[in-house]
C-alpha cells in the first residue's frame, strides 16, 4: 500500500514550536485567578494550556493500583475491624503503630510546607498537618480509655519503621539524588521535594478514606455497641474525606513541578535566588540589582497584571459570532494580541527584574530541564534519520534563547535552529534588556515566513508546524500541516470563533488517504482552515517517522 505521507518523497521542514516557554509542551499554567507570591505562578504569555487530563495524577494511580486496595479490604485485620470482632490487643497494637506513623506524617507535612514555594500550597499543607494532629488526639482518647500507654508498651515494628524512615527521608530530600532542603540550589528543587513527600503520603490518605467509607456502609443505623465505631466514623467522616481529596489535589498541583517549569519562572527563580538580601551591600562596578524580596514582590505584580490584561485582550479580539475561516481576519485580530505582548515585555524590562543574571547560571538551569515524554526522542530520531531530509526550527517567545538551547543541547540536540528573544549581556551578566526578536504571534509568523522564503527554491518541501498556543495559530495555519499538541482553551476558543476546524490527527490522516490518488501532487496545503490535534508526541512520532 502506498502511503499518502512519504518522507522519502517530500523532504520535511519541521517547525517545532515551544509557545513562549520550552516546557509548556503539555503542561497547564496555574489558573488565571490564582494569586500567589510564587514566581512559578507567572503565567506563560502564550497562555498555553495542557492536554486535558480527565483524571489527576493521584486518581490515575489509585485506579491503576486498585488491586492493592482490594487486598487491604479483604485482609483479616480489616474484616475483623469492620465486623467488630477484632481482638482488643490487636487493635491496641495497631493504634500504637499508627501513632508512630502519624507523628512521622506530621513531621513530613511540616517539612513539605517549608519546601512548598507557594502561599496557597503552604496553607493547604498546614491544614493537612492540623488534621493529623486531630487524628493523634483521637488515638490518645483510646489510650486514655484503656488506662495504659500502648505506645510505650508496643515497640515500633519493622513495617512501620520502614515506611516512616522512607517518608522522612523523602521529606528530607534524600530521594532521587536530590540534595537536602538546606542545600538546594533553587526553590524549584524544594518544590519537587514537596511533591515527592505528598506522593509518599497520598496513598495512605486515600486508602484510609476508602476503608472508612466501606466500613461505615456496613454499620447498622442503631448499632451502638460496635467497639470500633469511633474509628470508623472518623475515617468515613466528611472532614477526613475532604482531607484525602485535598491531599490528592495538592499532589496533582505540586507534581507539575516534576515535569513542567516555564522559562519565565526559571528566569525569575534564578534572579530571586542569586539576588542580594535587602541588607547586603552590593559591590561597586556591578550591575545594580533589586533585593530578593523586592524581586519576588515585583514578579507577583507583573504576573497578576499580565494575567488580567491577557484575558481582557483575548475576549476583545473574539467576534460576537462564529465566522467562516478567513486567515487575514485572524491575522488582523492577532495584531492586537501582539501589541499587548510587546507592552507586557516592555513592563518587564522597565521593572529591572532581569538584571544581573549570570549566563552560566542560565545554561545550567536549562541543562536541568526535562522535556515531556517523547519530545527529545522524536527530535533525536528525526535529526539522525537518513530517510528524511529534515530542517528543524524552534520558535519561542522565551526571553532568553540560551535557556532553550541549553535544554535541547543537554539532550544531544545542539543542532536545532532556535528563533527566540535574547538577553543582553555585559561580561556574561544580563543588563536587564531583551533583544526582542520573537515577542508575539505576528513576530512568530514573520520568522516562519522568513524560514519558508529561505527554502522557496525547493518546492518539494513539506512544512509541518507543531504548536500549542494562540501565538501559534498563524504559523499552524500557514504550514502545510499544522499540528496542535495539547488542548489550549484560548487557542481553541480564538481559532473556533474564526472558523478554524480541529481534527484529530489519525482520522484526518485516514480522510486524506481516501482522497489521495497515486501520481497526484501533494494534497497537503496551508491556510485551509484545518488543524490536526495530537494528544502526545507518540502520535506525532508515528505520523512523521513511523516505526
């Protein structure tokens, strides 16, 4: 069978777009209404949203390992506790072990709170710790009823010890090669520790909530003599169920830091971490910088202002009713967004928040970034493929192209053509100025057109553009094949109102295959108003590279 898309027949010019930030391939920014002093809350200017995940990380793992919860439910201990036939000595031993467990929980929450570089996360963790202290009070009430201290009488068993040591080691940063919190280079690393810690605690919270509900459903309405009714009522209560959900929500939020960090947040973090303290005298001859406290406050103000004005701008460019696709009309509308982006960049430059960043610090930060699953392997294979004559370009709103180049170079991809803004440096220290090259949708499509112009002599070139934000719409539509990765609500809203159709990649490919006739010219063409959607880099890999 002759394939419609034949790499050997059509040299591919793949234009890989990273929105504004290299790590916003799949991941969602914080909600626009969020108010936080955390520089990570700085919204991506591309407003790139993520592939919608119907279930969060915690829920997906719970569903994946439901077998373990069933084993717990059917264990002799759980059956006897639910029925009320559990021997009191066994329950006393369990309570003693659980006290050790809960004390470790409280300590781990305290450590996680210190690592979370976000006011809302800190507050949520603090509330969860209070819940643990309430559990300890309940356990103490059992001890008082018994008239003896079972905790002192029962030594810590090996299973309890292994878990509590693991939990506290995780909360201390002694996991995955991370350094201890006091030695961490940036709060990003501390946030990862908070995520790991919640990851070690969430399964316990969810299992207790699950067992509590299962046991409570078996209690008779008027059953007053069940010896473990207090325990069952506690873990089936609305407050404990809410705590379990809160733990899962917090894990979902914090786990974003494990795979996703946008470049503005990274640059902000470098600035804050390396900034002088408010009482520190700065050496003569160096570029004057804000203190770390001033930088944090200024980033917060810039973030809130950007978010509010971005939303207003998006709403202002939408037609009142959906219109037929018209590339020029969309181009005209996005000129307004471009003006907004340029004003926002000017505010950042004028604020002075980008002054004094060391080039080597920026490169090291870029080298530590991890792109989403399948991204690096796709580009490695396409650059090394002997069957595809690929010319790869990266178009980004990022303020500092060195950050992107370092990220790709760390994955062995130092041959990519990066089109981004650049920092201005004096002796490898940023002056706070940005050499503005790609600030907006209009700048991006102009860079795209320039690349196409350079290749205009080869009419066999097939252009593929992969993007995820409103800022990519013009380039996506201009390319022969525009692939939307992720599911940015802003991109779909704006595109949809201007008549753009979004077609899943595989069904779209099948339709094209039906239309293809052997010997006919290439039937892919730009500005058709059709964009193809992919849920992962695996889809794109299979489409372009096959096996």
